[in-house]
C-alpha cells in the first residue's frame, strides 16, 4: 500500500490532475516567460544602483531620482500599453515589447562597456525599464482572460512562483559573475533572453481576446480611474509600494555600503526571496483562499512593516536573512491578492487598461521608494532606525488604509455581480 502512494505513476497522475490541469496551458507558458524574464532582469538591473553610486559617483539621492524618473516614464508607458492590449490584443503588445527590450539591453551592454557619459546610460536605463514594464499589462490581462475569477489569486500565485524562481537564479548568478566579469556583460545576457522569450511568445502564445474590442483613444487610457473603489485601492497600493521599492535600491546600498556585505551576499538575499516564494507561494495562497481579500492585504502590509523594521537592528548576514524572510512572507501574502482584486474589479474588455493603471501605482511606488530611501540614507548615515523605522511606519499606514477600504467596499461596491463576501 505504501509503495502505491509513492509510485511514480501515482505521483505523476496527482501532479497532473491536482496542479497542471488546474490552470490553462497559456498560464503555464506565461509563467515560463515570467521566469526567464525575471532571471534576466534580476541578473543586471538590481545592481544598477551600486554601479551608479560606486562606479559613476552619483549620490544616493541622485540614484533615487534616476529611478523615480524611470518609474514615472514606465508607469505612463504601462498605461498606454494596457490600452493597446485592449485594442490590438495581448500577444502583439508582448511581441513588440520583447523586440524593444532586446535592442535596448544590447545598447546598455555597449554603453556601459565603453564607459559612455553617465547621462546616456541613465537615459538608456529609463528606456529599458519602460520596455520591460510595457509587457506586464498585456500578460496580466491575458492571465485574467484565461482564469475563472474564483481562481485568480491562486493563478497569479503560480505566475509569481515562476517570476520569483527567476529572481532566485538571477541575482545569485549576477553577484558571482560580477566577481570576474564587467557589469556590461550582464546586459548582454538580458538581450539574449529577450530573443528567447520573443520566440516562445510568437510560437506558443495564443491570443486570449476572441471578440473585437472598441478603439481606445488617449482620453480613455485613464478611464479606469473613474472606478472609485479601484482608484482608492491603487492609491493605497502606491503607499505600500514606496516601502517595497526599497528592495532594489536602498537595501542594496545599505547592505553593501553600510553593513559591508559583498555583492554576492546581497545577491544571496534576493535568492532567498525567490526560493521562499517558489516554495511557499502556492500553499500559503491556498491556506488564505477563504480569508477576505481586504484582510489579506492588511495582513501583508503589517508583515512588510515588521520585516523592514528588522533591518534597523541588522548587523550580520544571519540577521539580514531573517529580516528578508519576513519581508518575503509579506510579499507572498500581499502580491497575488492585489492582482486578483484588480482582475475582479475590471470588466473583461478593459482589463488591459485596469492592469496598466494599477501598474501606475506599482511603478510610482517602486520609483518613489528609492528616492525616499536614498534621501533617508543620506540624511541619517549613522541611524538605521531612522531609515527603516520611517519606512515601516508607511507600511503600517497603508495597512490602516486597506482596512478602511475593505469596510467601505463591502457597503458600497458591486464587483460586476461577484459576491462581496470575499472582501
């Protein structure tokens, strides 16, 4: 009997019926694409702050401003790309952005390799971030197209497992490659990866919009903001994403420059994040399946606050791993639920616009975050508590906001006919 339970044929059948067949084939292909792209992104771009700070002499405030400008630009591009995905389809937008990303990755390789003026590198970095982010509304809308609403949180959790497995691979590989290779080589790898994803999209992805849709003019790009429940959810998300945005820029400089960790150590912190999401995202999502979405986002915000506050007392790599573990649990709880909320609130033919508009909150938060964190690092070079305590307070404030939002939405909003009991 015991050998039956552990036989390869039984395990294969359980895996197929319990997991693989539970999600559309297109979801699995998008998960693979997300894994590959995340590995390329995290291989190179998390180290851009260190490059500008240590190699090109920019202050942390200036680095934060660069990331802020790139975030504003990519947020606008995401909204336009989301509207285009509603008009021309998801697949054409994904193809176009893959081509653009490959070209710009190649340009970054050349510019950093030949040590061109820093302003040219900054402008190219902004273009690269715009190209990479422009594909997200189309892919996220396609996932919502392919998934029943009662499985949205779980499906976005699956996609995030792929993304974070890429994050586990990329930073670790990037940190060790930087020991013996110039930084420019990492962007060359990114260009190759974009060409691989271009092939996968063109050959294996099928368009998920079967009916013709309305032409979306520039004036309609912001139409998702007329949905008051969605708008307030987006605004509150910006506040938390400011805190989450420390993950890439502020945390890298704090750990390497202030705590004197190596780049490989910082890469291992990001790898821990990716591995934890890979291992825990699906079981945690299933555990929280029957918990109201508003309570889940509050819970995630509080866990984020605790994790970032722990860095105020971090002095060793072990303590840093512990703090990163808490932050990652906040991410596991919070991230897939927010996309499920957006999918719930968005009408099917406007999902690209809603995803693009929500991408505005993420990009603005991730871009304001490094500027806020950089300014705090510059203003408090000897007080980690002032830096991380301020950021934890923002996460706590967002938790209060999400709690109030959840109470209000249960009273005033009809989610396209969906029961409000899940909120």
